[in-house]
């Protein structure tokens, strides 16, 4: 088994906010991240797949194909968008980095695995100090 990782980047705005809570409750739990006027990040997304090397091509998956999948299923939907308002797969969900990573994994899994490899993990870097990794399940 060999692991292959592709990095992509996107910029997006969001806020952490629960509709059923008061402004004070939201600010107490989410701090500046609950700003009513949103805030944004320059995200880095690392998509790791695993599989066997194809003896004919020497590839686990053609990186051009992996890039197309990531762009179509994730980056084009998130880049320069508001995660809370504009992203179909995030509707009705908390726009935390943790939830976003899980939903990105779910978006990619069937498309990646249709190419005969397994989606191993998603690493989503929100800031230089904060990142999450999700391995499915």
C-alpha cells in the first residue's frame, strides 16, 4: 500500500453561530469567530489517497485526475464563497473546520474511490496554528 497526497488551496468566509442562541451566548462560546459580519481564512487542503501502484502507469492515481476531482467537488464550491450561505454540502451544518473536513471527505470519497483507490484522509489547515485531520468513519 502506498499513500499519495495532493494539496489544494481555497479562500472562504464563515462564522460560527447557533441560531437558537443569543448573541451573548454565541460570543461566549465562539468569540470573534461569531462576528455577525463573518471572517475568512486561506485554507490549505491535503487529500491523501492510498492504493497499489498500477504497474502499467506507475501511478496510484493520475494526479491530473485527482486534481480535477478535488477542484470539481470541493475547491470550486468553496473558493471565495461564504461557507454558511453558498456551499451546498454545508447547508444547515456548523461551519467549523472539523465539520468542514468531514463534509469535504464525504464529497470526495465516492469520486476518488471510483478510480480504484481509497480516500485515506483529509487534512484541512485553517491557520498556521490550527488544522484538523479526518480519516473517515
